[in-house]
C-alpha cells in the first residue's frame, strides 16, 4: 500500500510541484495551503509523513507542528520541515522539538526523495519504540 | 588711647579683609560645587543619549538582517518553482517530450541554475557588507582541504588535458580558518584557472613563513590585461573563457574570495602576463601569529 | 504662559530645534540672533524673562555675553541659561561666576533645556 504524505505550504505552485514529484514516485499525496487545513487533514487522513513549510503567514509551520505534537492522534506522525534559509538556530530548534529534519528551498528532487525515504523507514521504527 | 584705637581699627580692617577673603572663597567653592552638579547632570543626559543611539543602531542592524533573510526567501521560492517544474518535465513525469523540447528545456535549466548561483553569491555579498557573514574558525589542515578540492577538479582537468600540480611545504599544516569558506576560495581560484587555461598546467602551492601561510594558484592560461588587473576582484567582472564547455560564472566569485580572505586577516592579489599565465596569491595569518596576538591580548588584560 | 524668551545661537539647526520644543511647551521665543553684540543690546533694552545662550558664538563666548547682560542690567535682569554641545566642568563653574542661572547640555530632544526652563520659571 502506498505511503500517504501530507504536504503543507502556502505557495500553491510549490505544493503542486512537490505533489507531482512524490506521486511520480508512488506516494499518495494530500495537500493543505494553511495551518487550519493542515491540522484538519492530519486528523482526518492520518498520513504516514507530513512535509511542512516552516514559514507560513498567520501562525507559521512551528505552531502547526506544536499543535500536531500536542495531540494524541497526530503526535506520532513524522514531520519534515521546508525552510528557505537554513541556519544553525533553526536546525537546533527543529531537532530539539523532535522533527525528523528539514529540506531547504530551493530543493532538488533527489534531496526531497532521499529525505522522504529516509524518514519513512525510520518513522516505522520510531513509532514502534514509542 | 590712639594706640588702642589704631589697634582696633587695624583689627577691624583685618577682620573685614578676612571676611572678604572668606566670602570670596565661599563664593568660589559655591560656584565649583554648582559647576560639578551641572556637569554631573549633563553626564547623565549623555548616557541617556548614548543608550538611545545604541538602541537605534540595534534596530537598524536587525532590519538589515531581516531584509537579507526576507530577500533570500523571496528570491529562492520562485527559483525552486521554476527549476522543479522544468526538472519534472525533463524527467518525463508529465508525458513524453521531443528532443527539441528537451534541448530547450535543458537550456532553461542551465540558466536557472546559473541564476541561483548569482542569487546565492549576491546574498553572501549582502551578508558580508552588512557585517553579517560570520566565520567559524577552527584549526584545520589546509593541505588536506586543498587536496580535496583538487580531487574534485581532477576529472575536469583530465578532460581538458590540463595537468594539476601541487607544491606543498609539508604533509599537513594546521591553520585557523573557516573550513567551508576556505574551500570556497580554492574552488573559485582553481575553477577559474581551469576555465581560462587552454593548455599546460595549473599549480597549487601552499608555503609557510613564520607569520603567514601563503597559498597560490598558478596557471598557464591566456593571462589578464594589465588594465583589467585592478578590476579583477570587483563585482560582476567576467572575461571570455578559454574553454567553451566551461560553466558560466557569476562574476562575483573573486569578490567573495577577496572578502573571505580579508575577513581572515589576510591579503589576496594577482600577477599576470598575457599569453603566459596568471598567479593568484593569498595569505592567511599563521597559527604562530595568532598565538602571538592572543598572548599579547592576555598580557595587556592581566 | 506669557514668558518671553530670547535665544542667542549661531547654529541654525540648534536654533530651529530649540524654538520648536520651546513653543511646543508653551513658551514664546520672541527674538533670536546669531550676533553676540545684538543679543546683549536687546536683552538689556527689553529685559526678557529668559535669555538662552550658546557657549560658542562668532566673535564672543556665551560667558562674555552673559557677563555683559548682567553688567548692563546692573546685576539683575533676565534669567540666563547657557547651553553647550560639549559639557565641561570648568565651563560650568565659569557660567556660574558670570551670573548664569543654569548650564546644560544640548540634545536632540531639548530635554535638559526644557527642564532647566521649567525649573527657572517655577522658582519665579
């Protein structure tokens, strides 16, 4: 059964591109353009992985992440952040919160797919441990 | 009687004088006291002003950083979209494409990548000029670092039929440098050398004197016009390549290399002869020099 | 408030700032000049409530102007504040000896000057 990935980004073009790239690699993709729908779809669809833009208007990726982790039904879902300007502070914060990592914009397809593959394999392991 | 009166007069006079002197002294003291109080008040005012200016400067600094970060995001987002769109079509995800279409889409991709390199370089220059470019210096074996860059360029050099030579003063040499930035400098210099040399060799040398580590990249390329030598480290300087296959540069690489070298406390310069070749040299403070400076600092503070 | 203030100042920017803040606080700057001699003359003639002097003027110092106004008014006359961009303890003492009522720093918000003016006018 194909893995289900929820992609959240406020830019519709980015969303469309990530979705088509993942679908071409046999993943099932659902999308959300803002925090509200991100949380709703995470609850309703129970994805295997969430790819989340760190910087979104009105709340931002971080608060969506906090919300997901605070909730029993969504806390186990691994999260990969997307960020445009990686720096040590962001990296540390992301790791401290327990996200699975991040990819930087502009990303290339190989990096994205590699990260997704890596996290989904680990994701299963972590879930069992927890 | 006269004697006594005279005596009393004299005494009175002296009393008045003394009183006068006392009053003068008291007035003087009062004025100085007043002066000190006023000066004190003024100093407090100046402290307040200084504090205000400090806060203004901090705000400005923060605005500069925010601008650079925002610009970075705003520029990178459309680049991502364009690149990924083209890439997906080329990968056949959205249907078959003709070889003609492939050819032109590849041209697009090449120039998107070039644009991305220019944007990245410009953002770095912005950071450098805003004083935001932070070096993470640590003791690094610079010989090992140079060797890695050379290994990276070996296939390319071979393909161009150019020899890569080295001239190292020792097997290993520890220098206090920012690793990533230094790799960038060597990448820039060696890459340029390969671009502008049609035949012959590129020689990379690392030598040491007590105070400085000197690195140079020599090529047997076409050389640089004397008039252009001054401009070589300027922004957006491009010269026509020797090789057609070379990837087009941003015109900013040498400018950034210069900034990186200077942030390390070193110097960079070029010597060149037309049709013979060029030599780019830069210096870095040797660890011994840094140790000296640190000792001096410790001694003065103790 | 109907207090009349004179200003003797040769720096145009400082003058504009002082006028602006003083009028905003309700005081009337009825006369200003960059010329020391004219400043002395008018102060002695018209006896405003307050004269504000810069320390450095073309051809004279604020201290001289202060002294001349005091002498011209027979030891009394208007209140005098000497302002300066560079505070100096020796100058402060001199200001007092020359008969100034206050000596304060010039700042971009005129706060020290306004405080001094308020203090002087409340003492009556």
